[in-house]
């Protein structure tokens, strides 16, 4: 695998202070912890990095911080997520200026269109920042478009796309994409955005993974990647089973859905583990509290992760001081 | 009807030059033409005003131009459309500063959430610009959330929302919303975003309409509104039938979908009528050309609208000069 | 309007005894009550006539009963609803044998297919029962296919379809369908399945309506139809507003969704009004009880409909005797 | 694995003669071929067994034939697929009478309802045929309901369900279901309906698979199952890769979607291999012909499967003799 990018590239969750500022010390601890665990890259401003919630000023702050903390140890991927082409290009130019190793963009969203426009969108972004590797982010649950495999491979062969982050939850398409990519000479680096079926994506031949859960526990995903490269499928499966058990932190949450439950659980776990100072969430999402924090703490204990703080301390961590 | 806002408030389509700059002379002609026809307001940066395609700088340029052109003759609504709360608040503050009469915001999109977050979203926007009337824009086809009537009326009674622009294409819900709003003392101004079933929305008791097609032909919508206010339903129906026939400009388009077909047809019609200089579209959308322009010209002729330019002239209008 | 079929054609709700047998006396009362009110037809085994819940034996029992009760006073439409063509054809042949005036069929469902197969489906049904008027039932919420207007008009011109029952809740498409049908010489009889926006469908030019709510109160729908034919739009609107208020019986129901809430409310209202003996529902749906029945009773009272039985009597009506 | 059922249980594709009668000799060849390959069961009247297209008489004919051909060598699962409970129960009783080893039922479809009704649906079916093992068929693409894992495990613990055939294409949910089932003492036999990511389902701990593609090539799926049981993941992956390549017979089809492409390709492959006499399809689906047959033949050759007939012979196989 002589790819420029590969392996475990976690989408970094963005810590906030109680008053919703970027929490730089927590961000530093969290990114260092993942790099120390052996990850192969850091993806900042992904969906779980709260890109959609961040103003342009906040986005710049996050990119600067991430690149500064990583300090060249691994590549930094930057999410350039916005509704349509020209807005994405602005983010892409900024990411290049700030030193991104690669950028990640979705299909257009909000306005309705067809697949010809999706393809033109990626071509126009690439034209604007031709020197910067561009990854397509296939995430239909957010953008309501599934990127077709033949278009992706064509954009790879044309030098427009460097790779794909597949968060489509469509493992059948992913397997066919891997196969088509191999037949075309492997122009694309194919990363799965899965967390609990990464083993299946490796069976299919993925070049790496982008699991949000690696914010909470990166070492298992690194071990899984290493086992995969050695063909040690038994270990791949064992590590995946552990991570599936840990992913329950997101499904024990009650009364909250989507981002608030998923990223809310990641932040809460990180606060319980002492990595984040708070589990604060961006507007309009409320931080998890009370029994939800207790449930997450119970899952962490079941999985053998030692808590640095009590559930009550975490629930109170988002109280803004007067 | 002692509402602050009411009647026909077209979402202004944004003209571009061949090289995709804002075309100020065309914008001036088009807005003046609608105001001369008797519309009761102008909504700029709506979905058909290409808000999702415009960078922040372009958005500012459009708002400034619209407010300058309108020059106080009618209220100016400004679309503050973005993924999540803090980004919307930035647009809202800018709209206030630039002199908007009212702002229009959708439910959050891209990130997944629940209805509690949607409600908190509108409350936070209102807190940030409490003096500016806030309209909820119910457009599930773009944001994949249908705003529930009971939430809307509650936000109206709490002074958070001044009104609703309903583009949900769910006329049953709209009728129940009108009824609930009346029972609650009419806290909300209810505008339909329909174009070919505005008569039905008036039957239901709408306070006004926001038809994109009024960019092409505003006088019929103004006549329909006046007939409605006088209870002259026969005329309402006659005008609606004419506008349904004219709306065929969007359905005769072949090989293009969504915004490219709908707003593309509006721009093409305006170019054929001599109001816009070009029918240029924003990236990544291609302008309509060739037979599609001819088909639109044929519909305009059938509807008795005199063409100022030939289809060929319009198809060639987007060619960038060397 | 020289159509063979037109006007108000309610989908007859099917009364059950407490032990889920067909309740013939209640069925007789209900159908006679609608015919006495002046309806122009009876549609049996529609979605709200519980066609999907009824075994073939039960379907035959219902068709026989309906045709026997109606006794030639108005046409009887029979729903031939099943997954694919050959199953529908069996129902169609039986309906013909039993004396149906017309049959109603949806697009295929369950198996996935394309529009070519939908069109062939209707052609094959017509070939099997060429002498029986065939209505297409456009109900995407149940079958997940929206019937395109151009296909419907083509099938009308080819003599395959006699008409369409439009339950698509897409009033824009319906208006274009009416217009296309008129331009083609009116081959299709176009009926709206709406209940609270029938006025809009009449504005669009519908040939009639199929409102489930007419089981509860047919006279208002008949008055609305007559007013429409005379061009008395003020009365159309008044009657529609009354029926929108009455339709609240379906939205006050809590904790139950879909058929159980909608048809459950119709049956409960009919039981409260003394038309049905019970509000029993077919397996696996539970009958409405307790506070839901009280809420429906309150709506009926608000609308001025006199209750023949108490909510408690209705809640107890479904108790199976030992 | 002391389960009553496990391993490879192909959903038998139903061969038709040119004039759309059940083709018993082909059915016999095909089922015998799969049993000879070592499959652990036969599932008849599944989605790909054209249950939705078959009249009740045809269903009986198919069940009788399948049970007769299998002759006790392996268990026979029978699909009892219909819109609502009472119709399913009729099929279930017939299946029991004819000697089914187990039955398979989906959530209700066509009518809209909630999850309480889905659960009651399965409980009522089990009550009607308590002695017959009941499998829930989770196929949201057809029935538009995803069966929740906690409900499935609860129905397993209550003795209502014997297992689940998971065709939800949601591998994350499947992994959690396997885990929940194990924690509950393995009340459910969990079968994946996948074809190209069966390896991932085995990694997750599936009890078996129900791949339609096994009609074309059962031996590879049997080898994959045996390798899985021995923990030989390398062989699992190799066999899966081969089957992913073969599954391309369904994606090379052009101009046809869904069942017509998928089952159409299976039938065409079986006709090219000499197992089926024709590739005839049930109404309203047209059989694949011309270039589509040639494309499928090319895939078969690429995968090393020897053709018994030419594409032209297969295209002509559906011509009805005068």
C-alpha cells in the first residue's frame, strides 16, 4: 500500500468550554492522545467535528489549532463542508492557506440538483485548489445524495479526487467501489466512516478508516488496522467486537437524537475520561446530562475504561460561571 | 387584515452577468418591475434567490442592492439560510445592519437532530435579533424537516416568530395551521410559497403568497390577491389558471432537475422578456440553452407574453467575452 | 360534465362486530345514510375500507354486501388492491362477477420496479377486464410510487384508464393533471382523495371527490359539490372549513398513528353517532378507547353533531362477549 | 451452534415456462443442484421467489413443488408475505398444512401504522400457528419499516420468533442485534440476506445466510460457511470476493430496475447455465433480452462458469409457441 494516505484517521471531536468557546487545552490533550495511540492522520471539521455548527471564524480557529497541535506528525484533513460550490471553494482556499494536507467535501446540499452538477461541483473545487488532495465525503444521511461508484472512479482517474470517505452505510456499494477502484489501478484512497463494521470494510479491502469513536479509544482501531495489514483476521474481529461494545455509549442515550446523541456521547465519554473539560455542545444542541451521563459512564466501565471524573461532575461541567 | 406584512411578496431571482457577477442593472429592472406591478414586499436571498450558492460577500452584495433598489417602497425580507444556529445568527445580524425589514430562516440542516433543537434554534435566533421580525421558512424538500403547526403557533404566541413562509407543499397541514393560528389570535403572518395552487391557500385563509413565478409575471398574482381580498373567487381562479399555464416553463425543461430547471426557467424567461441580460446560473449549475430555451419561449408565447429577444440570443447570453 | 362518474364518492368504512366479523346492519345503516345524503357513488374496499386487512373471503363478503345494500341507486367502485398484476387481476375478475360498476387499482407494491412496469401493470389489468372501467389509485404514501401525469393521460387516451383517484397529497401535480386531461379531451375522470382541501381541488377543476370523512358527514360534501357546480365558491369554502374542523377527529388521537388513528377516528365517530355498533378495528390494529374516544366526542360536539352514545359506551363496544 | 436452523439457506428463484406457468423440471434441477452443493435449507416464496407476483394458487403450487423436491433432505422455509395479519395467517396455516419447516413473515405493509402494531402482528401470527417456527423478515426496502433490535430479541425471548432474516442492508444494526441476541441467550437464529458482504455478517456472528446469488452458485457460499465455522477468515474473504464478482450479473443490466434486474439476472444466468429452461418473468415484468443477456453471459464467463446455452438461445427462450 504505497498510498499517500491510509490507516486510522479519526474525525477529531471539537471540545468547547462551558461558554461555548473552543477549548484549546482539551483539544490539545485529545489530539495528542490519538497521535500517541498511533493514528495515521487527523480529520478536523468533519460532521462530528461540528463543521455545520461552526461560524467561519470558529472554523478558522479550529483549523489553526488542529494544524498547530498536530505539528506535522501526521497529515491533517480539513472538512470544507458547505451548501454549494463557491462557498466550498472559499473554505478550500482557506484550508490550503492554513496548511491542510488534504480537504474533504460533500456533494452540494440544500438546493436540489442532479448528478451532472455533483460531478461539476467536485471538478470546480479541484480546479480552484489543484495542488491539494481532495476527498469526496459520501454522507447521504446529511446531504441526501449517494455518490455513484462509477463517478467516483472517473474523478479519481481524472486526478480530481484523491480519495473517498465513505459514510454512506452502504457496504454493498463500498465493496463494489473497492473492486472498481482496484480494476482502475487504485486511483482513489478509500476510507470507511464506519465504527462498528470496520472489519467488514477491511474484508472488502478499505485503505483505512475514519471512526469517530477513535476519539474515545484510538488504540483498538490502531490495533485493528495493524492486524488487518498482517492478515490477522481473528484480531481484527476481536478489536471490532470491543469497539462495537464501546459504541453503545451512543445508543444508551435517551430522548436525544442524531448529532446530540452521537457526538454528545463522544464528548461525554471524553469528559468522563478526563480528556475534555466539559461535554458542552454547540447551539442549538443541549449537552447530555443526568441519567444519560450515568448510562455512558456505565458503558465505559463495562468496557474497562477508567473514569477520571464522576457523572455528576460532567453534568455540572457545562454550567457557565457568573 | 391589520398585519404588518401581507399580500404578494415575490422571492427575487438574482441575475448574474455572463462571468457570474451580480448583474445590478438587471436586478434593478426586475425589482422595479415587480414593485410597479403592485407587489407588497420583496424577499431576497430565498431558495430561488440562490442563497445556498452565494458566498457571504455575494450575499452582502445582494442584500445591499435589493434594499437600495427597493428604497423603502415595500418591506424587504432577507433569507438567512445556513446549516445551524450560530451561522444563521451571523447572517441575521448582518441583515439587520443592512436594513432588512424582516428575516427568514429554515430549520437547521446537514446535522441530524430532533424537534427540541429546531425550536431552540428559532428561539436563539430571535434572542440575537429581538427587534427584527423573524419568519420560519418551512421547506422540507431542502432541509428534510417539516415544521409542526403546534410549534409554530407556540413560537408565534411567544413573540419569537412573526410569521411562516410555507413551502412544504403540504396543503392539509397549511389549512390546519391557518385555523390554529386564527384560534390563537393570529400571532403569525402565514404566507404560502406555492405558485400553481395559491388559490387553494387563499381558500384556506393565507395572509399572502411568495411565488417565484411572480418574477416573470407579477401582475396576475397581484390581481389574484386583490380578488381574494374582495371575495371574488371567480377571478382568483382565472388568474391562478393563467399562472399554472405559465408555470409550465419549469416543466418543459428536459435533462435538468430541481433548481437548474426551476430557477433556470425563471431566469431564461426573464432573459427572453428582456428583463435580465443573461440567464446565467451559479456554480455548479449550467445555464439552460438550446431547445430548453426554445421550449420556454414557446410557453411564454402561448401565455401571451411578448418576447424581447430570441431563444438564440438568450442561449448565447452566457458566453463569457475574451 | 357528461362523465359517467362524478361528484362525491365516499370510500365506505367497513364496520366490524366486537369479534371482528363484518357488521352488516351497521354497514347497511352507514351506506344508506350516505346515499340519502346525496352522494354520487360508493367506493368499497379502499384503503380506509380496510382492503389491506381483509382476507379474500372477507373481501368477497364486503363487495357482496355493498352491492346488495346500494342496490343500483349509485355506482359501486371496488378496490382491487394487491401487490402485483396477477393478484390484482384475480380481484378484478371477482369484482366484475359480483357486479362492480368500476374497479380501482394502485401501482404494484412490495417488489421494486420501474415506471415501464407500472404502465404495463395497468394495461394488463385492463386487458383482463376490458369492459370494466378502471381507475388508477395514486397513493404514494402506501405504494411508494407517484403516478406521472403524462402516463395517466396516455392510458386514458388509450382507453385503459377511465379515471384517477388522486390521494397523492400533491396538489400541484393534480392541477397539471387536470389541465393535461382537459387538453387531451377529458379522457379521465379525476377524483381527489383529499378531505380538507377539496375546495382547492375543485378550484383546479376536479370531477369529484372521494373523502373518507364523508362517512361521518356526507351532506356537507354534497353541498360543497353542488356549490362548486354552480360556481358558488363562497359556499364551497364555508363547507370546506366545516369539514376541516370535523377532520380534527383524526388529529386529536394520541399514541396511535396512520390507519389506526385515521380510520380509527372515523369508526369511533360513527359509533358515537349511533351509525356503527362498535369501533372495532381489524388485526393487528387496536380500537381507540378511553381518552381518545372522549377527544373525538368533543370534536363532534364542537361541530354540532349530536351524539347517540357516550364515549364510555363506545370504548366498551369492542368487548367480546363470553 | 446447536441451532435448529443455520448455514446457507438460499431463497429459491422460481422458474417459469415461456407462457408463465411454473416450470417444474427446471425447479427440480435448481433445487437439487443447491442441495447437492451442500446448502442447509431452502427458502421458497421469498422476495426473489416472486411471492409478491404469485396468486394464492401459484403459491400453493410452488410450496407443494418445493417440499416435494426437497423431500426432507433439508428444512424448507416458506415465505408468508402479505399486507396485513389476517392475510398472512391464512398463508401460514396453508404452509403448515403443506409441511413447511418454518415460515417467514415481514412487518405489515401498505396500510400505515406504528411499531405497537408490528409487534402485535408477529404475536398474532405465532398464536395462529404456535408450533411452526416463525422468522421475521426485515426488509425495509419493500415494507418501509425497519424492525428494531430490542423488539426482535423480546419476541425471541417470548417464544414468538425463532429467528430473523435480515435484508435491511443495515450492517451496524445487525451487529448490535447479534450482540443483544447473544446477551439474551441466543433465542433467535440470525440470518443475513446479504450477498456481497456476507463475510462482514459472519465477522459480526451471523448464524447463516440467505443469498439469492446461491441459486447461481451455491458451492462458494457453502465453502464460505464452512470456512467461517473453522475460523478460516482468509478463505471466507476469498470466496466472498468471488461472489462479489459474480453478483455483477445484476449490475450490468441496463434500463431495468429492482426485481426485474436482480431476479431477472439470476434467471438469465440460470438459463445460460442450463439449469432453467427460460428466463421468463412474472407479470408485469419483462424478461431480460438482447444485450442484457450478453452482458450477463460475459460476467459468467469472467467468473469461470461454463455456459450451456448462447445468449441468443436464452433471449428466445421466452417466446410463446403458437
